[in-house]
C-alpha cells in the first residue's frame, strides 16, 4: 500500500503538470475555497462529485487517487475471448507459459511484417492495403479496421530564389479532439527549398494543445504525402472523417501531451493515413 495520501497524489499530479489551484478550480468547477480546503486536508470527507471532477480534470482514475493503484495507461478493454485467454494462461506451468510466449512472439512478428509492408502507390485499391489483424479467433473479438490509402494530388512548384510553393490547408487538423481534415479551400505558401523541407508535399495548420510541448496551437506543420508510417512516427490520420495529428502507436494514436489519453484505432470503422509529419515552419 502506498504511503501517499489522496491529497499527496493530487498534489503530485498538479505539480508534474504545473496546474495551479486557480487552474484546477477552473477545470473542475469547484469553488477555489472548497478546493483549497480539500487540498489542505481541512475537509475530512470531500464530496464524491468533487473527487470525480478532480480525477476527470487530472485525467486519472478515482481508484488511483484513493488507493494509489497503478493505472492502466494502455487503455485496454478486453473482450470475452481475451479474458478467457488470460485465465487459461494463468493456469499454465512454466513450460506452458514459455511455449505460449514463443508462439505469441512469432505470430506478432508475422502480423507486424504484414501490417508494415512497403506502402502501395497512391491511388492503389483499398483491398490491396495491408491490414491489422487480430491473432485471436474468438467470435467476440472484433477485427481491427484496416488503414486505407488517402488519394492525394499534390504537386511541387518552384518559387525561385531558394523557395518553392506548396498548398496550406486552411481548415486545421486537430492536435486535440479532432477536426475534419480537408476541404477544397487551400492557399499557396512559399517555403525554403532545402534538404530539411525536400520531402514536404503540403502543409496543415494545427489547433489544440495535445501535441505540446513540441507543437503548439496554430503551428504550421509540413507533411510528406504517404499512406503508411511506422510506429513511433508522427502522422496525419483521418478517423471516420475527422483529422488528427498524432504519434502512431500501432493500435492507437498517441498525444505528446500526457494530459490526453491514447485514441484506440479499434473504435473506428474508417481509418486513413494521409502523411508523415516531417517538421514545422518557424514563425517569423
């Protein structure tokens, strides 16, 4: 059992994320005086509604705040079939568990190799794209949706004097909760024509703070047109029609800002990768 109290854990998260009492009061709707009493230990029995509001604002579980139980940051929700597999695995002896681990590693390597095979050319049929497939064949297990290609038509135009022109899409792609990615409105901007920008095919303006501290609201990011990226790379994705700028986690999209939880790809039907983020334009 952790020696920290629930007050200690709240203060620890506040300190890590640099959230003041004033800001937490604003985020939770709890009056500042009431919040100060809770954090000072003056309120022996804080209301459950206030504790839940604090947990939502700090993006942590009530169980963690109250008992210190570590959280599941993978955000996994197990199906009935997966639960059955875990129960069976726990009853194996050392030989059985080693055998299962060996088979699992081999199958993971096989499926990963299929999922991240070299991308097909732009405009390839959706059926030709590699898929993420579950190795569990339980009827309760839903197959993860495939990542489909985004059909693009970006052209490079020389701007002269060490410059070239690319399209900047006015409608922002979200670095928060999601925005529709493209429409017909775009403007032409001139960017330096050098080795750092050589792979840039188009630009997007982001909104939100989920990719801070590296990328900020209203930053213009440079995108290389492609329909597959590797885990750990930053990319642009469309999930059921809404655009996201995130780090690709294989089965999820990850924000750089720890305040935001991963977005699980299994929760979406239509998933498209629209490009790899190669950098951003520096503000003048």
